């Protein structure tokens, strides 16, 4: 999943494809951090380009309970759209865009 929304990077570059690449949740101290990677476009992501910008967004302690007993990634996208300026009115992209991993051929020797 990802979010499609035209936004400006801190470098003034227009980025349109944003996805959560990491989610750190600490149940003891009730702290959660979302890492969002932003790409020039969906096509750039599909072509395995590196993100232009990556930011960590700390979830306020008051919102921590929203991430309990749920899929934190799915809840993270919902939280971003409801709480972070710029992600409102964005489009959800449910298509999985992951780099192709080539399986080793039968002629390759295992290490």
C-alpha cells in the first residue's frame, strides 16, 4: 500500500508516491514512530529508484491506543491522512509495488 499525493520535498522537488517503510512500536513506553519514504512517482518506485526523502514521524502518546490490536501499517496510513498536514485528500494505492527478487538458478552453486 502507499499514498499518492503531490507534495513538495524539503529540496523543492515534487514527490507523488509515499509509503511506510518502517514502523517502530514500543508497548512499554507507549511510543510509535512511522518512517515514510517519498518517491518522485509510482513508476520510480517500481523501477527500484531510491526514495528522494525519508522522514520519521512520531505518533503522539495520546494516539498510541489507535495502534493496539490492529495492523499498525494499515492504521499508520489512516493516521497519516487524518493527522499530518499534506496527506489529507490523498489517494490510497493498494497495488503492491515491490522489486522483483530473482530466485537462484539450478546451475548456481550454494554457498
